[in-house]
């Protein structure tokens, strides 16, 4: 795959260049500022651009222009200086990763970890195939009312819009899986909390979902619900594209939670489709985001085509529809 780098720091560019030398990817160019990045994108467009977050503009406003030109983008930022990273993900960046660095002696630090993440995200360009479905878990008690949301590319802004539409007295727990690198999970939960009337936290092993709270899947495997209605982590296989997996959570909810409401939002591929289908078979109200309001109409399209989703709705209508369904069930 043809890649390019855009970063103002010379040492950062060198660290990225050395990292890519370990792969079969072709490095086309390395830009130092936005003007050079734009010029090189026009002259020699890469399939994938690794761009420092600040070069994408305030609130990543420059990103849609690159995507419209057919260039996939991975945003680079440290977990301590994420800035507008969640806006970048919401506008369609493939991922948000922490770049490698050179230490004082010039040795590369974090190169293999970064390369693994770049390879995984690069494999999503044009990816439409299915992901593996976790094995069913045993039947358990059914009590907690739950709204479940799954998202990938474009997800943070979509999730923020859905959460903003939920009332502060919501009588259900909200569980979220967003494809994101592990070091940015806490920041995502904090950012979503700033957009919501409900408190948002990272789901912890052993916690029981409580009504009126939002739980975001964290790192260390797949978030699942046990028969005891407590959160746990399911180990991820090395071959899996998505960690955490929407399918893993959705399948466990179908098995153990009382039928609630779920929606599959913008994203590439088909993670969550099998789980959403199992939810529908077990009495859940299942929705998908419609094509016009999606950044990437991949997961929702697969949900509609497979029959996993009952209906596709505009993003602005999804939150109210989920709340109406739960009110109807309680009534």
C-alpha cells in the first residue's frame, strides 16, 4: 500500500519512516506542514496518510477534504495531547494512534507497536468481510434494561449526537463499543460525558450496569455481560480486526440481558451485524443508522441487508426511537 507522512517534527518523521521500513508498504513522501501535505496529496495521492492531528485543522476541519479525495487518514497524537482527536474520528479518520519516537540515543521506541496498529487499520481500507462471531454463552437472568450502541469510523460524533438526545432520567443503562486504540478510551469516555446529560465511564470488570449511566468498552479484550449481569473481559484472538468487538458485547447481551434496544452506527466492515441479528431474534428492537447520515455506510448497510436491523433511521432520530421503544416496553 502507498503511504505518506505529514508531521512538523523532524524526529517524529524519522521515527515513522523507520517504522514503515519494517513493512512492505511504500512511503511516497513526508510533508512538514499542511501546505506541503496538500500539495503532495494532489501530486502523489497516497492510499493512506499518517497525519499529525494539528495538521488536520481545528476540530479536524481539513479531514473531509482529504477523504473526499479518496485518501484514508490515520491521525497521530499522544494520549496526553489528544486535542481534536475524537472529532477526527467522528469525521472519518480510520484511527487515532500514538506515534513512535526516537530516544536520546536515536533508538526507535514503540515502532513495532505502531506498525501493528497501522497494519490493522490499513487492512480496513476497502474491507467488507465478516468478523468472527464469539461462541454463545449460557442463559442467565434477565433484569437490566439496556441500550446498546456499536460504532467504528465516524463513531465518536455519531455517539455524541445519540447521547445528547437521551434524557437525564433515562431508565436504562447505555453500553457502547467504539473501535479505538486502548490508550484513548478514557479520553473518549470523558469527551462523550461532556456531550451527554448522563454520566459516562469506562466499563470495569465486575461492575453491574446501572440505569441512567453510560458505559464505554475499554481495553484488554472484548467487553461482555456475564450471566450474573456483571461486566467481564473476553480475550481477543490475534487474528481479530476489532478489539473491542461489537459482536462480542451484542451476543452476550442477547444471551443474558432483558430485551432492550440496540443500534449499529457508522463504520466500515460488519462487526456487530451477527450480534445485532441475535438480539433481534431474542426480542430486541434493532436499528441501523441510515446512509445519508453515515460517514461510512458499512456496518449499518450490512445490518440492513442481513435483516439484523428492523429499520434504518437518520442519526438524529435514533436516540428518541430507542427511548420510545423502552418506554413502550415498560408501559
